[in-house]
């Protein structure tokens, strides 16, 4: 779970940087929607997880590679979906929160396609 939260924080920082550097208003708006929504989802997931399983250990350092927002967010969304069962530890409450987190990624990917 610590890696997931660290990856989400890295994606948030990446999206905020790309938001500031793009000349596309559609991309600018889509990425703003992502980085503002994803923090609340990650915070809720981390708090519920810690309420169920106890404190997390420090988050690992994560560096995302790539500069294309859609490619980076798609890789991260697919990583989340691929790790859902392992991360949720069989707890549907955690699984549902992971799904909500992944939904923010996929919604943003749809918005980025509409440039």
C-alpha cells in the first residue's frame, strides 16, 4: 500500500507539472482535475487502510518516467488495476477505494483524449 500511495503522489506531482507546461487548454484542465481529485482519494484510502491494518511504513521514493501525460497516467492506472487484489488484502472496502482511485486516472485519460 505504501508503494501505491507513493506512486499516486508522484503522479499528482507529475500531472501538476505537466498542467503548468502544456499549451493545450484541454490538457491543462484535464490534468488540473486529476491532481485536485487524486489527493483526496489517496488520503481517504490511506486513512481507511491504516484504520483497518495499522500504520504504514514510510513511503518509498518513486520516480515516474515519461513526459506524455496520457502514457504516464495509463501506465499508472494499469499498475493500480493489476495490483488491486494484492493491495486490498481481500477487504472489499479497500478494493472499492482502490477502484475509485483508478477511476480518477481513467476519467482523466478520457478527458485527455478530447484535446
